[in-house]
C-alpha cells in the first residue's frame, strides 16, 4: 500500500538526486558560478597538481576517475529509482571516497549531499516515483530517519555556535567586513556591533529550536516555514553553495499531507507493515455528524 | 525453478535505519568534535580562525632562506592553492585543520618545489585575535 509519506520521500529522492547531479557534473558550467568551476569533467576528477588526502594514502588516479564515473552512474540510478537503496548508498560512499582525496576540497555542502544520498537510500525513498520501485518496508522508520537527520544538522550547527567568538558577534562582524556576508539584509542587521550580537544569538536560537520544533507534530508546519525562510535569508546573504537547496529539499520530508497528516499523531503510521500486526482504527466520516447538525438547525418549512 | 529471495524483515530494516541514524546523527559529528577538527560536526561558520605560514628553506651549505609560501600555490590543487596563496600574512579561514594535519606532506612538497636540502614549515594560528598555537614540521629533503 502506497502511503502519502513515502510518495513525498520519493519526491525528495528525485529532487535531491537531481541536485547532487547538478553539483557534481558540468551541467551548470555555462552559468559560470564560481563554485561550479571544479565540476569539469566531473567533480573530484584526478589532477596532477599536488594535493593531500583527508585520510589514508592517495589513491591511483585511474581508480579515482573510475570512482567519479561510478558515482555519477549511481546517482543517475538513484534519481531514476532503479535499485535506489543500493545506488544511493554506493553513490554516497563513492562520492566521499573521491572527496577524501583532496583535503582542501571538503565543504559542508558536499558532506550534506553525500550523506543525504545514503540516508535517503536507506530510508526507502526508492519505493515511489521510481522506475523500479522497491518493496516498501516500514515507511515510518524511513521517514523518521530522514527527519532526524535534518533535525540533527540544525542541532549540531547551533551547538557549535555556543562559543564566545560567535555569541559576541565577532564572527558575523568579520564575515560582514570581508563581504562574505553581504546584501540588504546583512546591511540592515550587521552594520553595528550590537546588531551583530543580536543576529548571532538569533541564529543560535533558531538553529537550536528548529530541530525539536520540526520533530514535534504540532509545530512541524510552522517550523518548516521558519526553516525555509532561514535558508532563504542565508542564500541571499551568504550564498552557501548548494547547502540551502539541499536542506530545502530534505525539509519536504516534514510535510504532512492527506493520510500522512493523520499519521503524524497516530502510532499506526504508514499502514503498510505493522510490526505486531495491529490494524489502523476505523475512522468515522465526519460528514455524517455535520449533516445531522445541519438538519437540526434548519428552519421548519412554512 | 526460479529462485525467490525473501524480502528483508521489518525488524531488520528498522535496525539498519537505527544504526545508520546513530552513525550520521551522533557518531560522525560527535567523533569529529572529540577528535578535534570538528570537520564532520556541521560547524557552519561558527568560528573564524586566522593562520600564517612560515616557510624556511635551507640550501646545501646550511644557509636559511625565508620563502613566501605562495610559491607553493602554483603546483597545488585549486583548493589547497587558495589556502596557501597570501599565507605569508595572517589570513582568515573557517578551518585550518586540513592544512595543519598534513604539514608533513606540505613539507615534502616544498622540498620538491624548492629543491632545498631541508625545509621547515610552520603554521601559526590564532583565534579571536589572540595567538593560539604554532605547529612546525622539519624535513630533510632527499635528492
């Protein structure tokens, strides 16, 4: 039985896979975006220039090139929904293996995109909107894995900012001074030292609050909107590579629609496979009660 | 008869997802913080570090020559080059861990590029405007 939740996760898989393809191949090269320069012929393609691996020994150039090609094929399969679990996990590991060859190339955006492939692959996102849908098993835990992953990112990021340099606004002041953070919003908020401190604390509070608010069903919708607005502000002021796009796509996993909205507060979520064989409670159609009330209030005919 | 593979059990899939969740949400970030680099801990511009690189090359007679580390940027990959360029002065960076952790390899590379008898590479770091630490590596270059 196909659930609304797993359909959304399928949509997240398609969008997220497309994002990773756009970031790791030269498709967007004609746009001449600075951070997309290194994607030709493929991101992480071996170079004769000096570089050091993050961990372990340098791999032979031929092997790294093979990894680049295999990664791209795996991401295409993942996006199309062909053996999405295997291709998602494989593409995530291959992408990390390639990135690990150049210590200077590590950025949080890549870490998010590559871990996201693994998480979505394991979450069962290949069960819908797929060329070859995989068997849907326990969608509840799959959606929960994706959601907890997203919530943990905000929590760790907020936790990392609990240091004096950030909380006094020094970091934002420097980023603004160096024009790393710029634009009209930055001009309005970061032009003064107190403004930087207030903005710094606002960011910490937002990041620390978003995780719990996203996980709590009652505040989920509002938290989703707040998170998207937060990423929009960052995108306008900081241009953080593809990070904001990746997070925005993953936030779709928090949307509750139709059957999934009912499941948000119900232990019988998904309905596909229940571990102890319980059946969802029958729901009474609300229309019947409403029509009775209307009949009682209708005026008697003259 | 074609072989039929039985689907994975709900309990097995759930266990796998819990393990993956624990790894990506807790073990990786926490391990990275404990290890010290914080690279995998989603630190996101949480602090700014400043660094400077001193590069001293010794010739065969033992004379010291102070060299600008920017010369090493020419033969380095784009990402490493952007770190090394202008690093003879204090520069701001989100994390200098990747360079500090590979100082030995940088010294080996400097040996090859500068054709020196030996080199000393020192990375100075400061946080919040205060001098914090210096890490040095000396290499006797093999001809």
